[in-house]
C-alpha cells in the first residue's frame, strides 16, 4: 500500500493474477465506453456509431481471451480490481465530458484510449524482472496495438470519405447552431446594448466607480436575461439546435463578457484614461463580432462590419448624448 493512500495499490505490488484481472476489467470498461459513444452518435452520425459498435465487439473478444487465459492459469474466480484501485493507472475521461466536446473530439478520445493502454503495458513490461509477468504485459501491449489497427480497419469499412465528410459537415452545423449562433447573439447584445447605459452614466457622472457598477449590473443582468430567454425559447427537439441548457450558457456567458469588456476599464480612477480604453475595447469587440459572423455564419465581412459597427456607433452616440445632456 502507498502511505496516506491506503485504498490504492502500486502496480508493481500486483500479482500476475491481479494484473490479468485488472486488464479484464479495463477491457470491460472500454467496451462499455465505446457502446456509450455509439448510442450517443447513432441518430446523427450512424456510420461512426457502427465503428464504435465494432470496436466494442473487439474489446469483448480480447476480454474473453483474457478471461480464458485467467481460467487456464488461475481458475474461475477473478479478483475484483479496477483501474481506480491502482495508483498511476491510466484513467478514462467521463463519457458526459467527452460528449460535450463534439464528434472529432470523441474520435480522438477513442484513439487516445488505445494508445494509453498500449503505452502503459509496454512501460510496465520494461519495469518488471519476472519473465512470466514481462511476457504477460507484452502480450497485453500487443493486444492494445492490435485494437488500434482494427479500429482503422473498421473505420475504412464503415466510414468512407463521403460518409466522413457528411458527418463532419453535420457536426460543424450542430456546433454552430448550439454554440456559435447563441454565443454570437449574446456577444452582440452584450457589446451593443450596454453601450448606452455605460457611456451615459460615464458622461453624466464622470465617476469611474459608479460607471463600473452600472456596467457590471447591466452586463450581468443582460447575461442572465439572455441565457434564460435562449434556453426557454426552443427545446431543440424540432429545430435541431441542440441542448437548450448549452445554448443558454453560451448566450448568457457571451452576453456578460460583451458588456464587461467596456465596463472593466472604469476600474481605472482617471475618467478620460478609462473612457479612451473603453472606446478602444468597444472598437475591438465590434470588429471581433464581424469576424465571427464572417467565419462561422458566412456573412460577407464588410457587410457584417458595416452593420455591427454602424449599429454600435449609433448606440454609443446615443449614450454619450444622453449622458452629456
């Protein structure tokens, strides 16, 4: 046992039987993860789901081979030992975390799963002096390398170039609908709608702290409002825009960021220094919005820039005039 971490054991302290049991439970977990990926992707990405179904079956095959080996060497009773019981053993990211990162990220995670397992077994084999254990760990590393090769074969079988392009296009569209579109709407609202109250307060009071408080309140309030509005407006079932919670967070957070960008400079005590920096930040924000529209929404850059900059300039001018009056 490791001092202070009594519930975990060193890998070097495991017997050959326990190493084999650990490999069996790991293969079982990986098969379950692949099946979870397949179910998550089946509706929108059926070809990739077939790849993960095939990879899960491969894990089942290797798990059965390991079980047969255990029965031959140690009998029918397999010790209960899992990766979380062993210090330093490679970990798997939660399925829900990877799910939120998109199709390509799931593919990369599956590749990393196989590489992690192979590297671990190879390293463990190099560090052992027992010939039988070394041979066992080498066999496990070879099995994991075989998984990678088989995964490539399954991808070629189920995921040709056209299918992959179609799925990548679908994933990009989903990313735009779920994250970019509500986030962009929030950034535009936060950057533009807060201009009038912030600069009206600034020129009416010429008090930087009061201006900052007004900007903070306007930004946070607008973020909460936009977030709840986006989440409640569409459950995503018919529109295909994805989870309302994700869209709500994207819209709310970006709205708050858009407003805070030109409120934070008013933490500077000198009024004109803070105002000049805030105006520069506004200019950067508006051009960033135009760039995002051009990159993700395919809006011609100069048309997007004209619309956003003109709208922002009008709101800014309204705030200055009202505050000065």
